[in-house]
C-alpha cells in the first residue's frame, strides 16, 4: 500500500473523535487523517473537496447522518460506519465489505478493521449505494403510519392517524382532513394506502381514502353513482364503480 | 390548595393493565362463568339484544332469583288485568255485586298463566338434571303451564258467560271506559294465545335454550378482549423497557466517558455522575411490585437527569431550562410520558441540528388543567408520514387514562424547533 492513504473522521463528540484519531495513529501510523469533522454537512464538504481513501463516519450526527454523507459523496471511498447500537445494522454490514464499529470502540476491533482495510490494498470501492439502500430499509422497517406531519394553516403540526377522517387527492397534493383541521401532504394516495390499516381506511375512489367508522350515510346521486357523507366532513365523497361492491347492502 | 390523588405507580404498567383489561373484564372477575352458579347475575354481554330492559332478565331463566323478580313484575300486571276485566263487566252491566266473584277468578287465571309454567320449570332446573333431560322437562313444564293457564282462563270466561246469561236481552251500558276496554279485549282475544305464550314463559324458554350459547359466545369475546389487552400491555412494557434503557443513549454515553477519561477527567466524572443520577431515577421503576407516587416534579427530575447526561456529552452545546411552579410540580402525572417527549426533542431536534441547542420544559396550572410543554429549537418537523412509536404510546396512554379530557399537540414553533404540549385534567383519571 502506498504511504499516502488518507482518511476522513466524522464524529460529533470531540473527545470521541480525538480518541478515535489517537487510536488510528497508533494502529495505522501510515494513515494520514486529512479531515476531522463534527457534523454531517462538514463531512460531506470535506469529502467532496478532498476525497479520502477511507471514511470513518458516525451514523448519528447533526446536519446529515453518516448514511446520507456516504450516499451523497458517492462510492469514492471505503466507509467504516460507527454507531453506539444497532443490531440490525450489524447484520446488514456483516454481510457486506464495508466495516461497522460499535461504540465504545475497542482497540482490538479497530485493529481488525485496519487489518482488513490494509489487506485489501484499497481496491475499487464496492457498490455502496445498494448496500446503503438495504441498510436503510432495515433501519426503518415499513410500519403503519401513525402520524402525519403537515402544514395546518401556517404551522406544521403532527396529526395522529386516529384523528384522520379522509385522504383526498387534490392536484399535486393529498388533503388530510380531520374534524378540526385540513392539511396537505405530498405522499401519493397509492403509497398511503399501503401503509394504512385496510380494516380502518377504505379506498373508495381513485382520489379518496376514507375512515370507515366515520361514514354517516351512503346514497346514490341522480346518476346512480354512490356518494358518501362522513361525520365531520362537509362535502360528499364519490364512490367509483370499482369500489362500489364494498357498499352492497349486507 | 386542592388535594389531588397521587399516582400509584407500580412500574406504571400494572396500572395500564388495570385500565385496559379491567374495563371489559371486571364483571367476570377474570374467571370463566360457572354454569352451576344458578343464582348469579349474568354479565351484561350475555343478555340478548332485547333482554336486560327489566331486572329479572339479568338473571338466568328459571332460577329462584329470576322467578321472584319476574313475579314482582308479572303478578301486579295479572291482577290489574283481572280487575280491569271485572270492572268492565260490572260497569257495563251496572251490577257491582258481580265484581268480587269475577275479579278473583280472572286474577287467579292471570296468576296461573304467568306463574305455573315458570314455577315448574324453576323446580326442574334446580334439580340439576343432565342437560338434555333438563331441557326437555323445562319445555314440557312450560307447555303444562300453558295448558293449566288455558283451563283457568276457560273457567273464568265460563263463569262470566254464566253471569251474562242472567242479563239476557240487556245491552251493555257502554261508556268511554267500557269502549276502550272492549277494544283492548277484542284485540287481546286474537292475541290471547300469543299473550299467554309471552306471559306463561314461552319466551323465557327460548331464552333459556339459548343461554349456554350466549354465555359461550360472551366468554369467547371476553377471551379475545383479554388477549388483546395483554398484547397491548406487553407491547407497552416492551416500549417502556426500550425507552428506559435506550441502548443508543447508554452506549454512546459510555463511549463518551471512555474518551473523556484520558484528557478531560473532570468532564468524565461529571458525565458518570449525571448518568448515575439518571439511572437511579429510572431503574427502580423497572422493578415490579414497588408502589411509587409519581408527580410531575419527579418526572421533571428524571428528565433533567437525562438531559444532564446529554449536556455533559455535548460539552455546552445543549442548554436546559425548566419552568414549573410548585403547584405544577406537586401535581400527579403519569410516568414515561414526559421522558418520551424530551427524548424526542433530543433525538429529532437537538442531535440532528448543527450548533448549540436549547430544550425547555414548561409546566403551568390553570384552573383544573395542567399544561406541560417540551420545547426545542432544533431541526423542526419534516412533512411526511411516520410511525412514531414513542408518540403513539404517549397518545395511547393519555387516552386510556383520561379519555377525551387530555390532549397532545405537536407543532412547529414559529421561531424554529418543535413544541410538544400535553394538557391533562388535574382531578386525575
């Protein structure tokens, strides 16, 4: 390996950062630490300005988290992620070529990492993108929506899903209606539907998902198409023919 | 100053169990319903849709408590019908001498109709015969009761016919009262068999035959509810454990302490001290069985313990402010809720933010309401959808303790960051 292996170290707590640098200096004297950063934005900047061979990234950092830094910087370096605790992530990375350190970082464990990095003679970095995608997927397993964060008037609020009566697609946005508020979000209905409890929310039209328990009245209009009135929502909601069967009388 | 009941906190969870499971299950005392306890009242869920509007129907059909309460309702009715009949006749014929003879016969017929079948059936049921035999005999008893009732009614009407023969050729003096009773009688003659079936225990027999099925259904329903309650409680317990010993927090703090030891031993000591205080405040709650009162003051202390650790690690990057009056601190407050909000403020507000940050815990008492806010000047809210387990637990806990009387609001602050605000009634759940 050439003597000029360079590294970037990003960790928001200064003492931990210093300690890591000190440990690296001892275990890998030829390594030159070219950037030390205390938040994600600084790390990304330093990375793009001065691409390192190896990046040690804390996952939880102010500004941008470590994953985002690695993703945005592109696969131009070997990345070692550092985190205090995440068993799933450990699984994900054990399968990959990128290393993963748990805090507090033990010297022997760091020596292993250094050993791996040196042995590889730093070949072309592996495809980080797909790994990060897999990792991010495990990081945030798909769960049902329970909160919606959206502007109500000029204030951004969190609305509990239990208060939502109606999702209605309107132009580029989806209107979220509760008894008191109306808010707009960008998540499309199709994506929402996948994350909503199908027992509680029914899709009744291409442009509407309604809370079943809030349905007050179902009535055909003059053209024979079904319309729904919801408690707490003033306008009627159209039921499209493909969802009509759900309202057959029992 | 008002005295409010402090929270009994046995790790907070027993309370949740009590609220969630107990609500639906208390009537059964957590036991399956015994088919032998004939005198017991049936739980509400066992009553049929029509049942339960009178007292007797909340007991098992054809048992003594059922029979007595039913008699209390039906006997006066039977006597009333008998007397009205006699009065109708006497007023119509202008002969009140007929009244006593006719009245006691009509009343007796009515009483026989409402009592004989059910009485026989009750005797049979209390013999505790094998189920199939009991069912057959009960139905038989009701039929015998109906036959006897018909005979009694026939005897009463024969006596009436006998009387009428004495008035041959005279028409009845029909006043308003007479006309009304005539109409009612005319209607009830058509319906007399039907009326006899209702009064004589026919409906009760049908009810009796369906009793075991309803009890079984009710028990299955209770079982489902109980399991659901257990699952919710277990989920909550897990979430609480996770919140208590949030591994990320713990390991990060340890890493921080280790790196401080060499160069900044004083700060290392501070961090260890703060961690010790925090753990002392949290860990006892993991032990079950210990009763502890939790007030808002205690919860604030727990949160400042947590924030002290974070502040020590962040080396001045975090400022903490607490504004709470003595009254507010003394108010009872459910556990875990405030800590969850503070943790959220740190994880989603302060940690992702570049540069210094501040967190404020502000509590005030206004009339009967306690308002507690956690404010940060951090990264703010990002529009979108989330699963937010911690907040969902907070909401669920507030809802199960206070119902609609508690509110949780999370909104961006105009000056940046987020404010989470809880309002709960001061008079407790």
